[in-house]
C-alpha cells in the first residue's frame, strides 16, 4: 500500500531520501529502486527494528532516533517518507514539523496512514468470535494510537499546514488483496500477543477451528480490504 505514493515523489533526481519510522525496512528496497543514486536513510526509535532493516542490503544508512527530534541536520533531504507512522507518534504535528526542518527548500514529504476503518469482513467476524470463545483477553494495546487524527485526507492536510508545508495532493484509495486460507492464517499473527496468552492446547484448538471455518468460506470472503490515506507536501523555503 505504501508503494502507491512513490510515483508522486521526485525520487529519480533526489540526492538524499529519508524513511522515518522505517521499522524493519520494508520500504527501503522500493525506495532504493526508485532513487538508485540517492543517499538513503532509515530512522527508527527501535534498535531491534534497525537490525532487521540492515538485512535488506540496499546500502541504507540506518539511524536510531525519535520522529519528534530527528538526529539529522536541517535541510539535508530531498524526499521524506512516513509510511504508517503518524498514528504511532505522540505528536503527529511535531513529527511533520521535524520532517519539514530536515527538508531542503522544494523538497517533498509523503505520508501514508490508515483510512477511517477497514471494511467489515467475514474473516474479521470469524476471528473475533473464536477469540471470544477461547477466552482470549483484549491483548496489549499500543501506548499511542492517533488514527483519528490522520484517517482522512483533509486531516493530514491540516497537519501539514500546521507544519508549514504546502500541500500538493491528499487522497484516499481502497486496497484489496486476494488471499487463500494459508495467507489469511499467516496474517492473523498481528494478534500474536493474545494467542500467546492462551494455554498451548487452547491456542491449537482455536487455530484449528479458525482454519476449518476459513476453509468453509467462499474464496471471495477471504479477500483483504483496507483504505489508505495518502498526502504529499512541499517545503517552499
């Protein structure tokens, strides 16, 4: 989903590209392919994530740092990407202001965030039913969750304006991905903390029931749906 914003950025001519909240470096290979001659930087607050990002082998400079106070010089980057990051920072406006500080005049920043909610699906209903049946708890919740501040183009546009960025474009797109039973089961690892809280026998029984129910669904019901919000801003001076 994040790759869809790359054509809107001047990556081919960029001298320095910054991926803020790079995580395990999933966007580093497509950024390197789109900006083969640029110095590529990945910043993340988690040292363990950066260790995994280093395995991508694309020659990126990996830096541990906070999105609210990036450990980089002012006016050092031509393009900055924040892909599914703003909802996890304590102050999205401050993170964008820091992005603006690091941009050269004329530089671009792109953000990707979740839309107002994923479509209700048979898979989601089935999963929550089985988790409730197994007595799984609510699981760990993130310390910061600002989806409500960035789940619409006009909201991200307002944050960019507060950061002193000139909005070039903001839009949303629906995303669909056809999955089979195995791919659907693999995707359920996002709830791994709740699964790990169960006794091994209860966990195995739950996953067995889930697989059996998934196999009984129509293949179209396994399609994953989501909405992504994209925005591109420019630093004027």
